[in-house]
């Protein structure tokens, strides 16, 4: 059985791709040159509610975004490949529900200095080059992370500290 395709929908200047079978939505792109964006827990379309579970591939690539915020009850699970690459994002607090940060998700975000994870993070995977060429100085890896891909934090000279907590479940750092 093939997945039922739905048209992309606009909600608060953001375009979402919806999956009607799973009642989920993914951030596809945005309609205006926004600098501050709020990602809701869910969106409504034609009397149905869809949980926002992903920021799709290249959704904010090369954008002038500075700040992104998430609903306190966010259900976001994936920040996909290249989602923010080459954008001007300055900081992000990753919701606890996120399990995956995709390849090159924040690659070449040269304004990105602060990345924090909500307490009780469920993050499991940080794929290769996820934060390559960003300006992060310090980062604490959530204890739930089991895999970090190659060159995930290839940051030239800016990176001063990577903290891995005592109760870490980290099994592999790819090289």
C-alpha cells in the first residue's frame, strides 16, 4: 500500500508537508524571510491535527533565521540532513523529544555559538558533520546519545569543551 500524498500546507508563514496516515507534519520551508521562528507542537488543517515531528531536509538552508523556538510540549523527533546549513542561526535549544540530528544539519552555521539540549533529552544520534564549521565553543552531549558521526564537531579552533556526562550511553564516535 502506498503512502497517501497530501498537498503541502502553509501555517503561520511556514510550509509543512503532512502525512495523513500518521497524522504528522514536517517543516518543509518558510514563506517569508523570517528571523524568528516558532515551531508549534502541532498544526491544524481541515479539522485534523498533525503533530510536528521533523524539520525536513534543507528546510532553513541559507536562511537569515537567528532564533528558532519550539513549543514547550514539542513532539519534534528529527532535525534532518542540512536543515539549517549555511543559515545565520545564532542559538538553539533542542527539544527533549528529538532523537536524531541529521548529517550536516547545522553545517557552516557561522553565527551558531550556543547549542543546548533540554533536560531528559532523548537524543540518540548526532550524524556526521552535524555541527561542522559552526562557532560553538562549548557543548554538553546528552547522556542518551549512543552515536556521534565523523567530524560532527569539526569546528576549527572555536571548540573549547565537549562534555560527556558520567551516565553517558555513548557507544561510538565515528572517525
